[in-house]
């Protein structure tokens, strides 16, 4: 199992955003849509052993679970429409209730700390100052946590320090969240850059 | 220098496509937009040593050159609008004339064979059956050629056999074109998975 958790600092918490302006009007939802694609899609298929969760404004978690997900398309706009479906149901997410929005898609009211503390896998923070990913055992199951286009805030960094098992870097350049997810997937797909056929 | 060339089998050749339906109405232009992003953008920056060319329907080449490009955004829709600008000028692309559409963006009338034959870098085909990318010297300059969501046609495969210097695989799973580009960039950025800091 591979989980990817993206902290969305400006991510919308209600469904009234324009599908025609994801970068501006929807708080960089374009970036979260690409992260969902990178975590869950390969060519003509959904990764059944992966999930992507986006954490919106330290308030809500939207989860896409590849084991149950159907009809996810690679383009940003159609994924944004799935986010809209999920965010239309936040009123039902009372207390710790997880609202099933569609097969493989759920929404819940969670702070970042609540969500991360409940994870059942070793937690790996993706961070430019971390150890090379090549030092991470490639046969493990992990939850990878990364930030969107902004850095982790000091408060988030403190949370990460208490919950993360390790920090890992995917390269010397600062890159987009979805690019980092693609690289992690490839590292695990190839058993640590060893299996290509 | 790193060049990426994506063969777009259903890519539009005129600008009259809907920005609201890139996967359907615009012949999978969503995929080409993501390929441009993967080839040219890192976090808050444009790669000045890279270019991405999309080959449309064996008829036109649209080139995005990171050395001169300005204001490229990561979302699909805004990149699609740049494609629209370029395709609005195809009538001016007579013979071998390359039409400068905007800084770093040009359009020209080229068959796949014409475009590839004129490249001045070792030509590497990205292909599932190729050698592991880890066998490619990471300090080289290359032009990488890959197909969109469809396989190379038999005619294209024949062209590739005559012009490609080698075939390289980025992993055991069939993945999206933009994902493959992201992996190649990371391989080169890290000097072959050795440099992370």
C-alpha cells in the first residue's frame, strides 16, 4: 500500500469554485488534481494499491482510494469535478464521520494532525533536505506526506517532526507535488531503480 | 540541453477546440499540456535548458523552448490556450518556415520524420521494451521521443528504427507521457540517481 497525503494550504473547503479557473479561483486545486492523477493513474489504469488524500485548509480530508475508485480521468478539470462532489458533502462530515461520496471517494472533517496521527503506515515526509530516496527500502509500504506549492508552515513542521518516521528527498531541485509523487511511484515500481522489464 | 518530443496522434491542428473539454473535444490535448509542464516547469521556475515539442497529426510541430519562454503556468487550461495561439498561426507556416508565436513558442509544418531527422542531439526513444534508463549516461544531452496515449504506429516505429540511437525504458509499468518525462528529468537532475542535495 502506498498512501500520498498532500497538504493544500489554499485548497477550497466548499464546492463553489469555478472549473474554468482552478489555479486562481479554486485555490490551486489544479495542483491537487494533478497530485491525484500522479498517485492513482498509470496508462489506462488505476493503481489499486494506492490512495491520495488532500488536506484542505487544516479542516477537511478528501480521500481517493484506488482500490474502489472508478472512472477517474487524467485531466484536471474532470478531477476537479470529483473534488466538487466531495466538498458538496462536507456538511454531513460531523465529528469523526467519514462521508462516502462515490466509490473510492470520501470526505471527513480532520485537522492535519488528526489525519496524520491516525495513519497506519510508516510516515515519510517528502522534503528537499531529507535523505536521498534511494536510502528508503523499496519493498516497504509507506504514507508519503508532502506540501503543495507552499512550504510546510512552522506549525506543520512541528507536527511533522513529531509524527514523521523519516524525511526523504527525491532530488536536488524543488519540484511540483505531482512530480514528486510520480518519482516516488517510479522508485517503488522499479524496486528502487532495479526492475525495468 | 534536454529535448522532449511527444507524438500526438489525435492532437488538434487548428485552434478551434474547446478549453472546457481538452480530453474529448481537443483530441487529448490535456496530455500534451501536462507533457509541456513536466518538461519545462519545476517549482516556481522554467527549465532554461529544456524544450518540449508536440507533433500534431504528422503535420505540425509546436515547440516550447525553455530558454526564451515566459509566463508558462502549470495548469492544463492555460497551457492549452498557448497551444491555441500557436495553432492560430499554422497558415503562416509555409514550407520550412518556423513561425514565432510568442517568446519561446513556435509552430512549423513538419512531418514526424522531417522533425526527427533535423534534430542535433542523440535521439532516445522512450519505450517499455527499451534498456533501463539507468544504463543511459546521465551527463549527456539528448532528445527523448515518446508517444501519447497510443502506441507508436507501425509507420512511426519504422521511422524510429532508422533515426533513434537507442531505446530506453523508465519502468515496468506503462505510464503517461508526462510521467515518463518527469522521471527522465529526475534521472538527469540527480546525475543518474546519485545527487540529491
